[in-house]
């Protein structure tokens, strides 16, 4: 196997709209830069197959941007979409990309999207140019950072509060690629936890950026690549320990969170096991069913109940008005959500499984059960924005992960039975060689 790594800065200009906190993002753009944000690329070649794994210090890449950037890279490198996996860290203090919340109703920042395309292609090309022969080693440890954020109150309702009694997906998978001289080429690692502890108007890569900086210092070179896991229902322990509510994040707490992850990863490096390279790529699409679309009158009520002076800043109003516009144009509102499942097998028993959307922690254990043995990187936030991806068991409980469908422009919430769609997708990935 050959592999190469590259990192290219994607820090936006001051004033660029941010993404991660709806009301903040609608107020004004970023005011400064605490630390730079990057796109990182790992290019792989083995047995006639090629693959590109890319990590972005962004909240989202929408399906539109993912398709665009895969096309731009593919034209230069002659790669198919299945050979390019794009994952975002889900950083909440980065620039706006995608269509979540108000971004779905505003003009995109085309200048920044053009900058991002150029940086993406450059990172991919530089990673390919840096290729050299490598060996693989991999393993899984645990992280203390993720804390479940779905807590039931005295009225039986699910609130966004620290829940130490519910186990998050606490796996920390790692894969180290080293050249013939034993020098690190890339360290892949994944945590399943929201980088949403920081707010405000300073651009930052949040705790994943802090973790990668510490890891790069330990490795002696820029080589680490963070992949966001199934962190849809987890927040960092450092803002929830010993408390029944989340405390405001600080830069010191962000550094503590990143340092915690880095130390956990460093401690696990000595225990990684050799892996025989066997590169394969595959992707498929799933249809996640939605509940029955509400009658038109419900959308009309949202529009009618919103005061004219509030409409420009009410995303709920913009959502309902957009759906009514689609109906007036003769559109049929969707009855399902199409999501990508993406597999990259790096070696025997070593695979990355990415789902398009904000997958909650239980999906990590679900995928582990389907892929027993070896090392699995279960990821959300891959190849597009999707929506929050709860499990069937969570639907009657409610909570933000269940009821936020409208923030992604959908007319109704997810229906039960999504596990069947994932099983079918994994079976398809297996047929395509992801073992």
C-alpha cells in the first residue's frame, strides 16, 4: 500500500457567516480567528484501487457541496464518488457550508465555496503527490470525552442536559500509517461527540483541532486526521461533569477536551496491531421513510401565526413558506430521505463506515454488531448533511434529535424502521467488498 497526507487551510475571511448556532448565525459574521480551520486529505493506493479520505473542520458539507467537490476532485484525479469519502468534524464555530437552519433560505457565500473547492482539490493533489509505501496498524480504545445529552426530566420529557447514566458511543478507533523508515504518514482517529462547547464569533476548529495539534506535536509532524463518529447525541464531558446542565465552554476547557482525546490516543498507540492492507471502496443509498406529511393547513397556520415583522428571522416561518411554495409549484413533498452509506476498507478487518447525517451513538453499536471483529470506524457527518438520525427506540421518547427534522427542510419526522434500511445498506456494502 502507498499513502500520502496533506493539510490545507480553509479559514474564512472576517465577516463570513458561521454555522452551528441558529440565532447567532443569523446575527452577523465572524469577528476573528482563534485558531485556523483546515481540510485534511489521506490518499491511498493498493492493489489497483485508490481512495481519498478527507476531513473538514466544518459543521456540515451539504449534499450539493459534497457532490460538487467530489466532482472537482474526480475530474482531476479520475476518481469515482465511491472512492472519495468526505467527513466533517461538525465544528460549531466554523464557516457556513450546507443548508441547515437559516442557510437553506439564504444566498450561499459563493466566494467562500469557491475557495473551499480550490483548497479541497489542492489537498487531494498534494496528498497524492506525497504517496509512499506504508504499513498499517490499528486498534480501538475508549474515550472519556463523550457524555450523552438526552436526559429525561420529571415530566418524562427528553431535554438537552448531561446524562451520565446513559452510555454514549465511547469507542476511539485508531489507524496509524507509517513509511519504511517508521515515520508517521497519517494517524486516523475518531471520537463520537459534538464539538459544540464553544460559541461566539471566533473561528476555531474546536476540540478536534486542539487534539490534532497535540497529536501532531507528539508525532513530530503534521499527520493527524480526525473523523467525526456517531456523536449526534453526545457533548464533551468537560462542560457537563458534576452538573445537571451544560456550562458555557471556554478556550481552556476546549484545550482540556482536546488534550484528553490526544492523551487517550497516544496511550493506545503502543498497543496497535499490524493490519494487512486490502483497499476497497463502496457506497450505496438508503431511503429512510418519513411519517405522513401533515396537511397543507398546518403549514399555512405556521405562516399565518408569524408576525410580518418576525418573518425574516423566523426559520420556522421560512420552512413552512418554502413547503407551501413547493406545493404551489406542483411538487410532491418527500415521503422519505435519501442518505448515503459509504464504506472504505483499509485492510483485513479494518473498515470505515460512514452515514450521511447526524447519527446518534447507538448506531455505532448497531454497526459493530453487523461488522464483528477487527476495527470499525462508524461515522456520521459523511458525504452530506442529511438530518439527525435517531433510532426507532428514540422516536416515542422525543427530544431534539427526533423533532428537529424541520431545521433540515423536511416536511415530517422520520418513521420507525430505519434499522432495516441500514441493514440492507450494509449488506450492499458487503457485496461490494467491504468485509
